[in-house]
C-alpha cells in the first residue's frame, strides 16, 4: 500500500488504539529499507539498534554507538517516508546522566531527523523518561526482553513468566505510561500478560513476540524478509526469502560474467549518443535510481 495524502505523525499511535486498529511498525536502517517500508504502508519506522546485529555485524546490540544511530537515522529520514521515525537510544547513551541522555536524544532528533526516541527499561528509567518528555522529546518505552540487558538477563529469554515477574511488568508499564511515554514495545513476554497490559494502560503497546493482544506489532526488516539468517526467533514470521533470491542472483551474475554473457549489447554505450526520432539526444533524465541521469539509449 503506497501512502497517499497526508503524512502520518506520532498521533497515529493514540488514534489507532482509540479506533481499535492495529499499528504496523517495521524497522529500517537506510534509504532503501525505509522506502520499502513506507511503500508497504507501515504506520511508523523504528530505526532499531538491531542495526548493530543485522547490518553492522555485532553479536549483540551493545556496541552500537550514538554516531551509528545518527548515521542510520539520517539515511532513513532522507527517504522522507511520511511516517513517524522512532530512533533507538543505544546502550550507554542514557545510562550515565540525565543531562547526557537528553543531549543524546536531541542529537537523534536534530541531526538524525527522528521524531521520537525509544528507551529500554522500566522503573530505573524514571528520571530519564521524565527529562526527555520535559524536553519535548516523545518517548517510546520498551519492556520485557530488553536486548541491551542481555548480560544481566543471562541471554535472550522470555520475560514476565510467573506471577511476580508479570506483576512487576504490569506495574512498570503503568509507570512508563504515567511518565509520558506515547507507546510501549513489549518484547518476548507471554501473550496473556501482553494482552492484559494492553487493556490496562492508556497508551498503545507494540508487540514483538508478545502475541496478538497487543495494539500493534513490530518486526525487524531483515528478519521478516529472510535477509538475516543468523538468528530465527520463534516470533519471527518470514514473509519472503529475499536472502535466497539474492544469493541466487549473485551466483547467476558471477556465472554470466565468467561465461561472457554479461554485459550484453543492451548494457553498453556506443561512442555516439543515440538520436531519438525527433532529432534530440535520446537521453532519459529523471529516472529513478542512483544514476538516474546517465544516458539510457
Ligand atoms: O532494535 C530493534 O529493532 C528493536 C525492536 C526489535 C523492537 O528494539
């Protein structure tokens, strides 16, 4: 679905919840993924710190830096996706001081072109969330499996199982909403718990591995398209196997170059430009593509 008409703003989050319509969020990290996400009709783009794993090759999200996030946010913003862009605050960017956290979040907005930031964690984030909200920076919370806590959690495990953990997560969700978060990601929590939280709090929940009771869903671009095969959590649905298609395409390219089948006559230039019937140079400018102005004869 190509989005026509008015650009969406962050108000889409509250509106979808009020109207009982599901929110659709997808990660993107660069121009191409953002253009695809927007053309597919998502409601919002998350520039997740998952970029560290699916694009930058780290084993976890922990090494991702503020500079990485600003760089990728800017690429997404250049796509002008006409939907809100939410940028993850990377590990370390909101752990030192409140002042530091606000300055880092402002970079994502001012330099990165994001409309909001996402902060992982619950009750320990009170001062940071309140300060960001006071600085006019919309904040999305993130509870459950928070990948930046991988060392403390001892791995990537389902969270909120058992009465005590579930009660704690429900309280933290209510607190994040009270401090002013406009939405919450719930990652890898039992579906009954996510559904209960979604009923209880006034702001929308966006689930990943949290079942159908959430107010919306988010997936990682490379996971849903089968481009990243390093990990395949149960909650990922593969909507396409572009990784396999890409590997086949590269193998065919390699074969054709080696066999002398590529480039063919249609891919090369003659020493004189072709002339169109009306006598003008048959130069097609304004083509989409990164070399759109190169002669197409
Ligand atoms: O970094 C990310 O992509 C995320 C989503 C999985 C919610 O935080």
